[in-house]
């Protein structure tokens, strides 16, 4: 048993202590958080806009109203549908490679920015459908009540509908955050030293695959468990607010 502990201690020193190799993990985790939260902000904004455009188009289509505004809304809805089809129908890795080697191939653009934009655009497609399902779950009477109070369509959407929709689709949004976090592990394909690549660099240097990759997996697991715990707290708070 003592030999096992001694061997484990030697591997830990080799993998993480010597030449401060633990910094590959620490710095990689920072990059992972930067990409995740940067992409999340883009995804939430983009997803909310697309969801509102699609829902508004569907509502006006039911009312069968005409005019230039309706025509422009149809064009916007068509663009949104094309965007959703392309983004959800192609692998994230392919999108990342296209963004890095083709669309944003300038050497003046950092790899972190490329990753944030790619994952933000990718996440926006899924967030849009999450928001749209949340908006559609709200009774139409809520919209009619807002309009009867003199609120415009945008005011009704932002002040009455969207807060309730976000509340309804909160679990799905947290799942999207978790998925986004784990998807950033493919950033190594463009040479970005995020968490997974940090562990792989240690593996390639020490030729020990178990400990570095195990530590990476544990870190991801702890982060996901934290988000799940926060989600549980939020759900309980929301249920208590409904009861009151």
C-alpha cells in the first residue's frame, strides 16, 4: 500500500509540480470560462432576438395583416429559419474550423475571440428555440392584457411575456450552459489552450494519460454539479414565489 501511495505521489509531482505543469490546467480553465461565458452572452442576446422575430411573425401570420412591416418581418423570419437550419444541422467542430481557417483567418484576431464568436453563434440557435418554446407556453391572454393596458408590442413582450418565458425555460437554459461548457473542449483543434488541451499537453509531456485527463474530467464534473445545484436553488425560489 505504501508503495502505491509513493508511486501516486511521484506521478502527481511529475504531472503537476515539476516545471509548474499545473499552470496548464489553471490557465486552461480560465480560457474555458472566458469562452463559455462570452459565448453565453452572445447566445442569449442572439437567441432572444431570433425567438421574438419568429414568434412575432407567427402571430402576425395568424392575423393575416399586410404592409411593408409584415413583408420585412417575413424576410427576417426566413433569415432566422435559414440560420437555425444551418447551425443546428452542421457539427460545432466544422463551424469552429470554418470560422478559424476561412471566415476569421486574419492573424490579428485572437483564437479566444474566434472561439467565443463561434460558440456564441452556435448557442444562439439552440437558445432561440428554448426561448421560443417558453414564449409559446405563455397564454395569449397575457399579451392581450398587456395591449389592453396601453403597452406596445415590444413593451408587452419585454415586460410581461419574456420574464415568464425565461422562468419557464430556465431548466433548458441551464442545460444549454452545461452543454456549451463541455463543447469548448474542442477548441484545441484551433490551438487554443483551454482546459482539455491543458491536460493533453501534460499527457504529451509526461507520457502519463491517467492523472491529467482524470483531473480535467473531475473539474468538468465539479462545474456541472455546481450549475446543477444553482439550478435547483433557483427552481425552489421560483416555486416559493409562485406560492406566495
